[in-house]
C-alpha cells in the first residue's frame, strides 16, 4: 500500500487535497481525521504538519509526501523533489534597512533572523559567507527593530509589510518555492509512485490546457495549425461541407481568448472551448 503524507493545515492543505481529489484519490470528510485509507487505490494518507512531512518521508516509513520546496530544503532530510505541483508559490529574499547591505557578500558577520535557518545557512555556505543565523518562529519583520538581527530572510510577496517595518529587499532571491511531491532519496523504484506521478501530471495538464475545436477552410489549415499546434499535432477531420475541415487541439488556458480572436480573424468559425477533466500524455 502506498503511504502518502499530506499537509494537515496551512496554505498547502486544501490545494493539496483538491489536487489529490482531481487525481482520483479519496478525500477525508473530517479535518480531524489524521489517517485515511483509500482501498480503491491501494493508498493510505497521513495528514501531518507541513514542516514535518520531509522528515517523515526522508527518515520514516512514508513513501511520498506533499510539502513546500522551502520546507523540504530547510529540514535537511534525505528527500528529493519528484514533481512541482503548481501551487503555494513563494519567494524568499533578504531584507535590511537602507544601506545595511546590497548583496549576500555583505552579510559576513551579520545577524540574520529567519524561520528557515537550514535553508539560509545552506545559501550562505554556497556563497562562502559566515554569518550568525537567528531562528525565530513566525513573523520576523520586527527582528531588526527589536535588536535581534541586522538582516532578515523571509517570504516576500508585495514587500508592503517589510516597507512598513523600514526594510528593503536586496540581492537575488534565496529560493523560489512551491508545493512539491517528494520521496526518500534512496527509495527503490515503485510502480505505485509512478501511477501517482502520472495522475498528478494529468491534473496539471488539465489545469493548464483546454480543448479548442473550430471549423476552417482547407487552404487555411496550415496557418490555423501554426496558431494551435497542440502538444504533438492537431486533429484535422474533413467536414460534410466540401472545402472545410474541423480542427481539434489542446491550447494553453491563459491564451484561450487571444487564440480565438486570431482564429476568427483568419476565418475560423464555430470556435468552441471545453475544459479537460483528466488526461494522460
């Protein structure tokens, strides 16, 4: 039976559960339920704190888990990223008061406050910088004001919170993170994990693409297919009306309306767009 760790709470919890539901796995009905058996798919789900998942997967008996790339790297656990899942995106940056630092090279001997000490230490080691990393739980924006640190390393979205604390981001991002599927570094090959990965890849594809159908004159097919090349090649079928064909192709969801406009201007008609519920590529 495949054992899967899933975030029990936090920003990753519901998106992870939704993705697994779309992949055909059973979902829990009660948030207090910490273990769920899915007999139809021969899987067992363990709902854990996101920060602990990498440890349970890397050092315990769980086969795979869903957590943040930042949490996996910060844990130092022997786990590897298998698949990026497309949600829970965040960017980690250094921030300090104006003039305090402009790059990671300026951080030697400084005190750096963060909730991700393992991640920050690893980044500093990569750049050959020796600094004092101060671990804090929760928000770290006030660490400089309260005299605990000279610099902070934290998730930055708009930067508004940092600016209100008198801080400014500097240097390149420490890490761009998102939710990822992970497994133990030395884990043997598993067909059950392969199936899970294919299902999740199918969900990602279904979310990123839609199916577009349209009718167009034969002499315009090459130009139309250049606009909608699909993943491999469009399906082109003759219509009863001589001189016309029907074209079906997968197109990026975010380009749907622009492509419809371009096809219409080219001469395509009966342009229809439908969602993809599931797929295997």
